[in-house]
C-alpha cells in the first residue's frame, strides 16, 4: 500500500585523508594492535587534518549524498547536522554547512544525541517532512571526535575516529519505500558513564571524553535489541524480512552480541568499525554509504539502523530503501 513517506534519495560519506593505525596509537599510549583488535575489532581510524572542521567533513559528505540523489542544494528545505563536536559553541554547525553549501533558504539546526545522533536526526527529519516543513531534508552525522579525546587515556583514545556521512530524504509515495518506523529512547540517569568533563556552562571549556567502558558495554546490547524489536513490532516485520543491519560502529563485540540476540546472520551485518573506529554520529551514515556504494544495499531492501550513545540515548529506524 502506498503512503507518503520519507524516501532515501541518496547517501554519501567522507573520511579525512590521514589514517592512524593501532601501531601508531601504541607509540602514544601503552596499548597494542592485538589488544585493540581483540577488544574492539578496530584496526585503524581517520583523523581530521589541522584546520579541517566538522563542517568541512559534513559538507564533503553532503556533496556526495546530493550527487547520489542527483540534486543540488536548491532542492533541500531542511539541514540537520547530528554532532557532538560542533565547529563552535554556536551557531549550529548546520548553519555553517548551509553557508558553505551556498544555501540561503530553508532551515538548519544541530541535533545532539551523541552516537545516536544520526538515528535521532533521521526520525526528526522524517516527522518534520511529514508535518509539512518541506519536501527534502539533508541529514548529516559529522564528527571530529579526535579534538575531544584525552590522548593520554588509553581506555578512550583508541576507540574513536573522525568522519561524516549524509543522507537525502524526500517526501513521496513509492510503494512501501521510505522510513517505515523509528524508535527513540534515552535515560539521563546514565550520563556520568559517558560524558565530557567540560562544557560551556560548567567549565567554559570543551572537556575530554570520559567513559566507564564496562558499564557502557553492559547496557549496549540490551538497549539496542529493545529498540530494534520495537521497530519490528511497529511495522509488523521480523528479522527474517531484514536485508541489512546497519549498527552503530562502536565495538565489534557489541555488534556481534546484538546480532546474536536478535538472530541476525553475520552476512547481513554491515561492519566498518575495523576501518573507521567509532565515528559517533557519523558511524551509521558512513556504514550506509559504504554499503550503498559497493552495491550491497539495493532499492527495495529492508534496512535497520541502530545506535546507542552518551546520555544514554539509543534508537533504531527501519527503512525500505
Ligand atoms: N590497551 C591496553 N590495555 C588497555 C586499554 C588499551 N587501550 N584500555 C584498557 N586497558 C586495560 C585496562 O586498564 C585493564 O587493565 P587491568 O586489568 O590491569 O586493570 C584491562 O585492559 C581490561 O580493561 P577493561 O576495561 O576491563 O576491558 P574491556 O574488556 O571492558 O574492554 C572496552 C574495554 C572499552 C573496549 C569495552 O569496555 C567497551 O568497548 N566498552 C564500550 C565502549 C563503547 O562502545 N563506547 C562508546 C559507546 S557509543
């Protein structure tokens, strides 16, 4: 049955040129390639160049998504940038992206849900389009997490990388294509398990990432599976209908754990954590862009996105591609 939905017109990703391997990391802190790979599945990460800002990464990914959608910025009504590492405290990085893309019309704002930011942004754009705010949205996840890492803390600095991914959503009717349902959750009682020890209002500085890794790990699999099941229930679909599972790329062990609990075969899981590390809000759209560009995700496929991050926040979104 045809229904007005937010349909994916195109996706695109961008990774900074500089690659940092685990061996390089082991020259900075007491760690090893073996430890990092065994505990996280990460082999390398990309690091933004000096002077390369979150907005630059976002713009590069946005241009690729627009190209894939065969659109120019003139066709976009709404820009949402999900990020925890904005260029400045204000204005929103989305406004800077708007300027860099030469866009004078429409609306632009940032969304802060840490690693769940892109999934939150997809759900937000979907509801805004359905509410008549515009016809097309450019949804971006972009991060320069390297700028908020404590490079002397081996328990966090090995986990993150920089990058950006973008998606163009367009309101239309095309069979059952589009965003079918989303499920968003948060529980702020857990904020102190994953946070920055600074901010404009508290310290007048940006702070660095602090994390109780084991605690985050403990909650991750359960939270992820809850929202994924909720989205299956809302849409009357099951894991057997799924073509692709696009998890937040924080840790291969978390992804494997969620896959096993949900009964998703490994060949349906898109993995980029090995090459990208955890790029926070950029991880899901980057994984999507990799799998769309290499031809794995095809028109008509059923694709589940999920993420979990600081707050805690977590969410899932089911899309008929
Ligand atoms: N290299 C080498 N050793 C390290 C290390 C590193 N980079 N980081 C920690 N260690 C050490 C610890 O100090 C500890 O040593 P000890 O036993 O002498 O005290 C040992 O390794 C085990 O640490 P532990 O924290 O128990 O490891 P773990 O198996 O829980 O793995 C994480 C650590 C961070 C990989 C894991 O907890 C994790 O992935 N958590 C979720 C993190 C996440 O996804 N965050 C983002 C969510 S959006």
